[in-house]
């Protein structure tokens, strides 16, 4: 059995609320001769919960056969200086020799850019052990921050981050990207296209048994559902504006929206819903990943929205929740102009332009007015699409091929 260390600051254990990409990849890598160990921060990003006692510098757990090394990091709130200190503390601790002393020596190290410093730690650990480094790019730092208006293109911090990303791309034996067109951003930086590999997000289909077909609601209420982060990139203000317009439409009187999750914008979204008088919107707390399939079965349809930022989404999207929606066999209404569209590719719902609440409201009303048989057909199409393209067993096989290739290249 070969060993790969996966550095993901915000990795989530099975059953937690949030993305479990690396757990599921590591779980299925074992069938391909690889044992993945996940190295993550002790503070849960979404809830702020500290997993370790004050006296513990780290703790190694084995969860459903997957080792998790939790590194003690300080708590924080929001996106200010406390979060930056947390990032740097994780990076520094990951590089201390005693932190990883109890782990099997790696054959490959993966650094995941949930922030770039975690990837830097991965690159330096790979150099220490003289093994290949694989750079996983989840967001295109700093371009994502520039496109979202959080950084100026000419800011000194942007210059530093651009230098850092180029260093990471050049250090990497392979760059794994979640966005299908990310190579268009990376190749002009001097990286050969064949060194960029697309492995998108996926879904653990074992958690999503084939759902019972959607049925007609007995009380006449059509339940629209969103579960996931409540942050700047999630476009939920647009969804609330659409729900306000639905209240004024005869076809929208029976439609209710359940928003399940948490995030930095949730208090503002709750206040916005109250200001708009949205009695057709309910906010609910996040739930563990294992509870999502049963929760999703209560929906008649799902909604997902992104910001109207063509520059940001020209490289595509790959959201965890999107594949959960498809696996749950319910149609989805999506507001997006990204370069890829899994909903349209699957024939599993309707798509409108982002940032247009009237168009989104009309699409939601259209889905709600569809014959039940047509909604069931869309749900089945979505399920078949993820079974063919986004099961974690398949994605782990693609990752194992990358790991085998970089090891073979090093031997040569």
C-alpha cells in the first residue's frame, strides 16, 4: 500500500456539515492501492468548534478507515485577522517535524488550495521527503478574490499571491483542478496543459440510495430547497428577491423555500427576508452530511444561484451541493452563466441568467407548474448523470491514476 498525505486545512470528517471530498476520495483510493491520510485544522471552519483539548498539539483519528491528523489551530470568527492567523498557524504546525512524525512516510503529498498557504506546506513537505507534489486548485487564488472585488488587481497582496501561485504550479508534478476550464488560466502561466488534470467534485452515492419518486404534495405546498453555505458567492440575495416576486404571482402563492445551512451572510439574509416580509421563506440550521439525503427527499425541487460575474465563472463551477441535488432525484432551478452547466447537461432542470430575480421567479413557477411526471423525469436524468460522471469511486480512480503516474515519472 502506497501512502499519500492530503493537506486540506478545512477538511471535514464523515458525518460533519460541509464538504467531505477528501474523505470520500481517500476512502475509495484504498481500492487502488493507496492509503490517504488527511491533515486538517482542529477548528471547524463553519461552526468554529475546536476538536482538540487545549493540551493537545495534534491528534490522529481513524474515521471509517481513513486517518485524519488534526492540527491544533486557534479559533477565529469571520474573515479578518483571526482567520489569517489560523491559516498561518496550520501551515507552521504542518511543517513541524514532530507533527507528522507518527505518520507513514508519504509517496506523494497533495496540497489543496482552500487557501494557498496549505498548498505551500504540501510543497515543502514533498521537497523534504523527496516525493512528488500534487497541487489541488479549488479556487484560483488570487484571481477569485480579484473577480469578487475583495482584492484590487494592483494591490501588493495580489502581487505576492500571484508570485506564490506561479511557484506552486511550477513545483507541482501535476495540478488537479475542480473547474473544467481552469487550464485556460493555468497554461498561460507557463504550465504544460498535460500537467493539468480535471477531477471535479462528486457525491458518495452510497449515502444516496435511489430516492422514492417525487409525489404530489398533500397540502398543496411546493417545497423549494437550498442547502449549503450562506456566503457572498452563493447568490442567495437574488433567491430572496425571486421569492418576493413569487408572492406577487398567482402561480407562486403555494411555493415555500427552505434555506438550510450557515455562513457569514446568514444574519444579513435573515434580516433581508424579514424586511421583504417573506413568510414563504424558512431558515434552518446546517445538518451533518449523512442527514442530507433524507432531508433532500422532502424537497420538490432545488435552487442554486451564483453571482453575475462572467470573469469569475468563465472557468466553470463544481459545487458539492450541485451533485447532491442531482443525486437526490429532484429537478433544480439554477441561476448561472458559468462555462459549464451540469443541470443543462443532465436535462435535470431549468437555467436562467444570474442576477435576474424576475427570471428566476418565473423559472421556479414553471417548475412548480410542471406535471409530476415531467419533474420525475428530470430527477431521474440528474441521478443518471451523477452515476455516470461524479461518483467518488470513479473520481478516486482518476486521482489514483495521477498518483501512479507521478510516482512512475519520478522513478524514471
